[in-house]
C-alpha cells in the first residue's frame, strides 16, 4: 500500500491541520498508558516532526475505556467523518494498536484515511505514511498487535481454565455462605452461615407462607446485611440463598479449536453447603411457597395503574440506581417489541408523590368516600357474623364429642361379652371418634381462616375511614396498604401524556451534582467587573493563560445543563477540544479555586442549576367524582 496521490483533504493555506487520537482500555489505564501519557507523547512528536512548519491541533479525539476490539467507537467514528469531510491533514496516534486490535480493522482504516491524502503517524516513531517503507511497516506492526492481543487472552483465560480444571477457584466471589481459604479453596463462612440459618428459621417455621421481601426485612431487622454493607432486598437475597444451597458453581470458558471453530468448556467446582440436605429442601419449599404470593409491602403504589404514552401499562421495579416505573412494551404478549423513546423509566417516589398529592386534594367529599368504602366491604360484615355463629356451633359440637367419649366407651365395655372382642371394638370406636373430631377441627380451621380474612378487611376499612376522616390534619397518616386500598376504591388510573425531560443516564457531572446537593446557585452572567474579581483566583496553564472564556463557558454549561462536548472547538476556549476544557474546569473544582471564585461573586445575581429531569404530564382518572377525570399532574424533580 503506497502513499495516495488523491490528496482530497489538503488545503492550500500551508497550515497543517492535525488531529490527535487517544484511546485507553481498563488494562492500559492500570499499566499507566493513559490518556495524559498518550497526549503528551503525540504533542512531543508533533513538536519534533513538524518543527518549522505551521500546524494547528484541530481537535483531540478521545475514546476512554473502550476496547480496541470494537471497530465502531464514538470518537474514532467522528475522526473518520472529519477526515472524509476534508477537515484534517494529519492524524497522530500514541501507538498503532490505538486504532484497533485486528489486522483487518487496522489495514482498512489506514487505507481509507491515506486514500483521502491524510498522513497517519504514531508517536512512537514506528509508523509514518510519508515514509517509503510505510506499507511493509504497517503490515508487520498490525500483525504484531493482533498477536499481542491473542497472547493477552491466552494468558488470562488460559490461566483461569487451567486453574479451574485443577479444582482451584478461577475468578469472582464464591457463593454466599462460603469464602476462600488461604489456598484459594471454598470453605464455609461462619458469619454468613448464621444469616442463612436465621433466614431458614424464619421462612420454614412461619405458620403461613411469607414473601421474599418479608425474609429480607427479617434479616435486616436482625442487623445483617449484604457483603457490600447494604440492606438485603427480597429477590437478591433469595437468589443468593438458592445459589448457596446448590452446592456447586459452574464456570464456562469460550474459545476456538485449532480449526477456528467456536468451542465452550465448562468446569464444575463443588462448594460446601451451609445447611443439611433435609433443612435445605425445607427451605427451598418455603421459598417456593413465598414466590406464589405477593405481599403488599413488595407492591408499588401505581403498578398496572400507570399507562405509558404508547398505551402499555407500567410496573414498578428496582435497578442499580433506584426504584422506577418501567414500561412493559415489548415484555407482554402483543406489546411493541422496540424500546419507546417516550417511555423512559420514571422514579417511583416522585411519581407517587405527585399523583398522591393530587388524590389528597380530591378527597373533600367524605360522605361519598364513606359510601364507597361501605360498597367495597359489601356483605363482609354479614358473612363475618355468620362465620362467628358457625365457629360457636363447631366449638359446641367438639365439646359434646369430647364429653361423651368416655361414656360411649363405658357403654361398649358393659355390653361386650368377649375380652378380645372388647379390645378390638374399643379400638374401632376410638378411631371413629377421633376421625369425627378431626373432621370438626378441620372445618373449624377453615371457618376461622374465612373469619380472619373478613375481619382483616373490616379492620382495613375502619383504618381507611379513620385516615379519610382525619386527612385535613394528618395527610401523612396513610400507610402503603391504606393507599393501595384507596386507589382500588377510587379505581384510579394514571395516563402519561408526554415524554417530559428524561433522566440523565450517563455519568453524572460531579460539579453539577455539587451545586444541586448544596443548593449553590450559579452566577447569571460573567461581566468584566466580575472577571476582575476572580481572574487572580482561577489558574491557567503555560499553553492556556487567558482562561476567562473557559470560566464563562463553565458557568453557561452549569446554567443550561448542556454537555461538555457541545463546547468543543468553540471560540471562547480558543478552538480547543472539550477534553481540555473539562480538565481545566475540574482542576479548578478539585483545587477549590472554583469555590473561592463563587464566594467572590456571591453578591452578584445568580440562578439555580436546572433539574436533571422533569416528570411528564399525567392525567389522573377515577370513580370518586366526574371532575376527577380532568386532572393533570406535572412534576419537576431536583435530581435523580
């Protein structure tokens, strides 16, 4: 591959337009070959290779923490587009493997770029497309990069496979209830075994089935927690317990055979069980019983009552960042398979607060609410009275059975003529009497359960009436159960009307979060007078001495919530890349120069940073009153 004669990207001004490309993966960051090192090497190469020639670094393209195996990377794609658009003359990399890890990816990309007349060079001096030996050097170094990557995989995965095959622990944490000893072998963890035993006692010995959430609350109440110190959650705890009862862990390793065909190797490592086989089976049965019921405390207030813009209902659930109502589109039969842009996750607490606040304002007609509660109860009071009468009858029958038992046996003995017949008849009579008594006890147990359910519903109705009657003075007195009952009474449905402002899903800017958490406003503008007060506080660099524009952009970014990359190459920062701006701003923040500047400007007008998301408008409908069908709720939240 020779140097192209197309020269499509060259300008006639004589100024060489330079791009620097940086990439790190986790491994390189740990080894020290990070972004700063690469950028310094590239700039040193430019200072030497282009000495005496006019040149400008148009942009620094950064793919941080991205594997070189990926052919598509955000900033590499942006760099390629700028090259194809004729915006660049020279691209400098730290090393060749910054482009990719395979010969195919490296060759294709370099061929396409140099075909546009753009020079490609590496800061380590091994590659320069202006060199006559460029083609040979490129093929050789691309091959070496691919071989190096293969060796890395062999060293990591191969070592793990050998360790697993020998019975050692290859990677990751052992199951809950176990730990690794000094030789790396799994053994029981006494502290965690105590948690499992306490969980088993609670789940197995409970007279009624209990939910996963109830089991988690029990352990939390005893002062136990996860390995990371956080409280237990129901589903998480259940998964950990079930894994510990399995008694083994399987590890799968993927690779290729000598012909290049994909293969998978699985190793099974036995681990000690924290409970006996009998106790483990009892716990599994108790867990399965609990999975078939859904406790009220595991329910979300608006699950299946909250309807997305797309028409599909939402249910509550937990993810890493908190509790959210998620659209079930694509998850239910007949649902749309694609993810809807308008159906971002809505935070449970904020949605519940907005909707419940609206419901409270509509509970003025207490007479109608009393009527709805009476209708909801229906015939429960009459049925409860009937159950009480039946229990009294069964108790009376049981008492008669027991008091007449001795009399019947005495009469049988008096009438018996043969002692052998006497023993057999007495045994038959006792068995018959016990069977009759057992039947009565079983019926009594059933009726008592019915009465318990009816009395529980009556108690819920009384509590709900009390809460409704006192809503003016104790609006916070409603429990989750009472709220759920009230929503059922009112037949509440909530229709989401629009998208709102979705929550930020990337990494949260720590400076913006600092403003939100501490309620610190941002100066509304930066005047010359204001700059004079802070210019001696905010430091610059040898290459960037006048940083007024950077401070102005920083304040604007905080006021508008714009991303950093929107300011890349803008005039106020001298055409620099946003990465340079980001580093300067965070230096100010980390060194507390920024906080000192804010203090110096405290007397000037300021505004709050914008909220990170805004709830959509919601239409609340229900049965309490016709006007209930015309209420719209809109919420704005301070932070995710």
